[in-house]
């Protein structure tokens, strides 16, 4: 027969592992857990951003309110300086009265300037975390806000945090992935059973095609791995122990964070209530001292002191309200409730 030097062969193969000791299921479980951990990490980043934006937004509101208090103080001291100059020109008071008013006004203007710089810095920081140009925030009208006074019971908040906190969900998913790795490592002690099918096509340069079907079952098991299997199992178990220990430690941190947030909310509310009363009282004291000064029965230093105390009380009040808002946001973050919807429902717009 003629020897044909051109041979053609093509094939299509299909293989499937029928049994692998659970390694494939463990890999799928690990991938699913890692996917859930990635989603939890995304939630962590989102909550951190929301908390940061809310904190900086509140900082702008606080700085602006403090600046407004400084503006009111400067306006009052300018009137006092004008009054002192007029009385001095009339010869009714010594020059020290005017000097005292001018010194107080200079100090107030200095504090006003420093606060104005603080407002500008706070607005720029807010614009930066918002991802917009500073001009869009500088001087823009911002809706005043205050936290809702509805707070869940402490024990309910702790239980909710242990089940919904994003960091705990991430660590729990990582622990599940580590457990799946242990299962995959243990599967190395089982044999592999594979089923395969193959179709082979032969031909020569002149044609003459011939097809052939092949099928078979293969069992494989490594008899010697130089200790690789036990080492892989030990490593996987150690990673699982570490993951579960980290999860347990995170649970303690979350419970502590809830307790600290509750304490911060209570303390801020108490301070705000106390400073609210102090502002009302200091406004009355300043009014009485102003009346007495206008009638010639008061002392200028008493009125100036009352103005300073009133400014400090107003600044402390707005800062206490800011601290309460930030504490409420941190509490929601610890319990896993911090979302844009939560902010809309729990950060009330003050009319």
C-alpha cells in the first residue's frame, strides 16, 4: 500500500470529577463567604464616609453658630465703645472706660477672626469629603440639623450590633471562609474519582476519516506527599482559629463601642440641657447689666464680663449639640444602622 506521510487527528474531551472528598463544595463555600466579606467591607467604607460627612457637616454648623455669637458680641462692644467715647467727650467718665471698651473690642475681633478662619477650614474639609469644589460649600446655606431623641434600649442596641455590625459581618464571613479552607484541606485524604469521555477523529492526507469514541473512569490517590497534607490541614486550622479569635475580639470591641456611644449621647444631652439653661440665665444677666450701665448704676466691667460669659455659654451649647449628633451617628454606625435612609429619618432638620 501507498504510505501517506500526512496524518490528521482531532479530538474533543469531556471530564467531570464525580467525587473529590468535598473539596469542590468547600471551594465554592469559601468563594461565597469571601464575596460576602467583600460586600461587608463595602458597607464599612460607606458607613465610614457617611459618618465623616455628617461629622464635618455638623462641624461647619457649629463653627458658623459660634461665629454668629462672636458677631453679636462684636456688635455689642462696638456700641459700648461708641457710648464710652461719647461719655468721655462729655467729660462724664475717665479715659480708662474707653480704653477698656476698645481693649475688649480688639480681643473680640481677634476671636472673631480666628473663628472665621475655623469656619473656612471646616467648609473646605466638608467640600473635600463631598468631592466638590470648595466654592460650592463656602458661604452656602446649610440646613441646620439636630439628632432625633429616639434611642433604642441599650441591650437591644448591643444585640442589634452583634448581628448587624458591618465589621462583625465581614469577620464572620472570613471565619466561614477559613472553615471552608479546613474542609478543603481535609478532602486531600480522600481519593478522587473522575469520569471522562473522548471522541477522536483520524484522517490522512487523502481523506479516509475514521471516528472513535472513548470513555473511562479514573481513580487517583497520592500515596506519599512528604507531609504536605497534614501541613496544609494544620495551617488551615490555625487560620480558622485566628479568624474566630479575631471575630470574638471584635464582638467585645463593638459592645464597648455601643456603650461608649450611649455614654457620649447621655453626656452630650446633659451638657446641652445645662448650657441651654446657662445661656438663658446669662442673656438675662447681660440684659440687666446693660440696663444698669445705660442708667448709670452699673459697672462697665460687669457688663463686659457678662458678655464674655454669654459668648462662652453659647459656644459650649452648640458644641454640646454637635457632640450629641456625632455620638448618635457613631451609635448607628456601631449597630450597623447607619445609612442615608437612617440619616434622613433620625437627623431632624431644625426649622
